[in-house]
C-alpha cells in the first residue's frame, strides 16, 4: 500500500529498545492470529473499527462498559445501525475470530494492540476525560512489555502527552517509547457509512512520538486503510488536525447561518444565491440550518477554545462561530412561530419533525430538537409532538413531560397548528400542502420545495416570504 503525506523523521536511538520485535514480524503475527486486537468501546467508532479488523482477517476482542452492549454483541447485534457491522460481528463470532469480554484488564492481557474508542465528553464547555482515563488505567493494569496502545477519540492538543501517557506509565509501571508504543489514529467517520470511510473514504492518519511506533502504526493500519495513510511525527499535531476538521465545518456553517439570517431580513432566497456563489471554484458556502448537533462539530470548537484560554490565546472566530450556531434553534423557533401569528398561544399544537441530529441517522446526541423543546417549555407550550422515523426511544424526551415521541407521520401532522422540520430525513422529502392542508410548516433545513406549498403556509431558513 502506498502512503500519502509521509515525512522523514529523526531516529532517536536513546529512546527505543534495540531488541524490539521487527515491524514485519508483528504484522505477520496479527495476520496469523497469534496477536490479537482489543477494541475498547463498541459504539459509533469502536463497532465499525472492530468490524474492519475482522474483515481484514485479524482476531479481535470486543470490550464495552455496558452489559447490554456486551450481551447484544455476543449475539452478533450492534446498537449502532451501521451497514455491515452486524454481518461482520456474526461472521467473526461463528469463525472464532471475534471474542467478547466483560473484563477490561483481561482484554489488555490477552491482546497485543489495544484500541481506545471511547468518547471524550464535554461538561460546562470543558473536556471530560473521565471515561478515557478509566480505560487507560484498565489497560495499564494488563499492559505487557512491547504492547501497543492506539488512541482514537478526538482530544484537546497535548492530552496524550500530558495526561494519557503518564497515566499509562503509572498504572503499568512501564515506560512509553521504551517498553510500549503509543499511537494516535483519529477517527474520520461519517455516521451511516463508517466502514466505507475507514476502508475507502479517506486516507488514515497515524501519529506517534518515536520512529519505531510510527513505523509500526503505518504497517499495522495499512491493513485497514485502502486509500493510503498520512504519517505524522508528533501526536499533538494529529490531535490538532482532527479538531481543525470540525472547527472548519462549524465556522463555515456559522457563516452560512449569518448570511441566511441576512437574507431572511432582506427577503432574498439564500439558497439561490449560495448555489450561484458556489459555482466559483474558490467559494464553498455551507448549508445553514436550525442548529448543529452530533458528538463532533459542536464539541471540537470547545476543545480548541478551552486549550486557547489556558494558553492565553483568543480564538475569536472559533468562539463567534460557536455562538452563532448555538443561537439558531431559538432564532428558528421565533421565525416559525410567526407563521401562526394571531393564533400562537400556550395551547398551540406544535409538531417537530426529527429528533436525530441530522437526516439518515438515529443518533440524537446534541440534537437541535432538544433546544427547540427547551424553548417551547419556556414558552409553556405543552401540546408538542416529536416525530422521527428512526428514533423510538421515549426515554430521550422523558424530562419533557408533556411531549410525545411518535413514529406515525400522518398522526404527527394531523390537526396541528404548526409543523417544524428540524431533521432532513428522506422520509420528509415529499411533504407538501396536500398532506398538511392549511397547517403551516417551517423548514429549518432548507430541505423542502417551497413551490409545493400554498402561499403563507411555508417558511424556511434563508427563504423569501411567500405571501
């Protein structure tokens, strides 16, 4: 396999043991099944990564903190609806290539490569490393000389160097670069096509702080990434790279939102203007929308902002972009309520279409719909229905006592005062006035065709008024 973006790096012989096993020998032993990969966390990242290793013929141990996830995995079933994951799990279980453990320390003892695929959360706009620290300690307790640890969640720069490696060394009694290797391989997954993205969608990125570990990372991950690999000497660079990907998108979405709000005021069709502007090869205006959700784009800017504050750097554009996007649910709701001016009251019957953070997925993490529900609760509007064709977990909205989550679209839109489209699920693509009658709809994604609605019954982000 060809590697892209490879750079030459200095060899530091003082840090690397001269009697380490050759990279070629290690790769051969993974191929033969003598060496195993353990995947810590079988969620949105870990389940597809485990599947890709299985598809490459490598023996895998799956480990997760949730007993329900463990039980389902042992049946070949994942709670993550990703194409080909269930099939990979089932085949691996039948062939004895996929083992499922509930003891994280034993998983470390029995594996050569430990892959950390648990999330780094955010609390009060600061990164919460508690889950990954817990995994690190478990791995450390089972760590053996010459083992390999690969870290995959998005991290604030310097986290691996300043926090995770010292914790590994403390819990294991071993020394990084001398006794074990640490690799950072940021995930680059788009939900709904995760296995494709790993295998073919993007080049993989591998990084390490010593040449032996970097060479090892290139050789091992070449078994997974068919589109090549970019090598980076210096884990902190790769940590920053991953965050840059998300911040770029967040800032550009905020620009689109700002321009769409201006178009709302000027009665200009933003979408027509955007389409024409993007015909120029250097212009890539993103889509505006009712809010930015998911566990990636809203989170990465906060990691950058937190690190910047600690180092006395003012990331003004990143902060402003995040603030603009955070305001969009409230802004969109105020625009939507104008469609029923004169009839709007606490007794208004409102339906929100979509609980997932974007179309085509069942993931509700940081979905803008939750912000809409908070605003409606603040306005004391109690008759609220949420419809989603892919989400049926009513526990997600249990704190909104009077809100109902339903899967019947006809029921959700019948006899209502206002419909708000919050998620661009394909199931909503054909909604028009023949379905809604005289109920107005606010299109928070610019997803629907305004021409399919009677005048005065359609409003949308960046759309001109239809009077």
